[in-house]
């Protein structure tokens, strides 16, 4: 399998490391259908690349990701008859992305030189390690828009930072500083912005001194040991997500948000 040119990711391959850079800074690297599909393609390609041991997920522009592509969501709502079906399909694709990116053999690092919101943080959570700029923030804004955290991310977040902290992050939809993210275990390192990539490179250099096969197997065992017990949630979440999209309040909230963002400062 080869990986061609992807619309939303720029791929750079080194001797044992691949850098995948989200390259839509004009859209603040918003998470739309194309980015989800490109990440699935990346994961499937990496599955066949035994020569690549490390993945760095980076980004162009000042923001790691602004979260879900709300313009795309707004388009779903323009046809109420098909909105629920489109939302369900999008959620299934997102869940596929989360599972495949989390399950790659490569040791993966999210280079969070900028802030991450909603679905952007979900993507970062698929990586084994997150290195975050000290001046960046994380926010899960879904409740402000009449939605809730999706992509199968809630169980992962609960597993990572604990139930009460996960509820706090999801319910209040406030900015969390890099230090607070570090304190609760949402990220593994916080450094000045210019040191994010060098810090990741130094971590990779240390891992190169270890036996690769031991690392690869160790990752899979650790993932299995920490596997979240989703129950029927993965099956039912697309239905749960689709339901709110029948409410007029979703359209009103999205319109208000997009109109605010469109106004010049």
C-alpha cells in the first residue's frame, strides 16, 4: 500500500520516523470528514510500514486544531431529512479513526504547539504522548453548542484523567491551561512553544536506545491492559449524537457562534 498526497495532511518520511502535519491553517485545522478520512488512510498505511517506528502529529498555523468543522456541521443541518444519517456516518468514521490511530504499532506523539479544542483534542488523545506548549490551552466547547463530546472520546478521557476531572472539562467547557492539563495527566510534557518539537525529538532519541520489538509489543500490551470498557456505547453513540440535530437549538447555537467568529475583531 502506498500513501498518496492527502488533502489535509502533509507527510514527511525519515529513516524511522514519519511526521504528519495537519496543513489547513486557514481553517484552523478544523476536523472535518476529509481530515478524518486522511487520518484513517495514514493509520492503514502505517500498519504496513514496519520500517517506521515513530509518528509525530504536528500542525501548521497557530492552532493545533479548532475542533469540529462547524461549517460542515451546519451544512448537515441544511437538509433536515438527511441530517441525522450524515451525522451518524460522520461519527462512525470518527470512531474508526480513533481506533485505528490509537492502534498503530508506531510510538506516536502529538506536537501541540498551539491550542486544541473539542475534536482536535480527541485526535491528540489517539497519540501515545502529548507535548504541549506552555501558552496553549485545551477546551471542550461542545456543551456551549448544545452537543456533547463524541468520537468515543469520553471513555478515553475518563480513563486518562479520572471521572470527576473529565466531567469538569466536559461540562464547564472552559479553557484548561497547559499546566492544569499536565497536573491531571491529559498531557505528558509542557514546554515553551519553540521546544515542543525538540522535546519530542529527544524523547524519540531515547526510545531509539531501546529494543524496538520490545517497544512495539509493550505498546500493544499496555493498550490492551488499559482498554476502556465501552459496552454498547460505541454502537449507540452515533444514534445519541444524531438525536440533538433534530432540535432547532443546535442550528441557532451554531449560527450564533459562526456569526461571532465571522465578525472582524
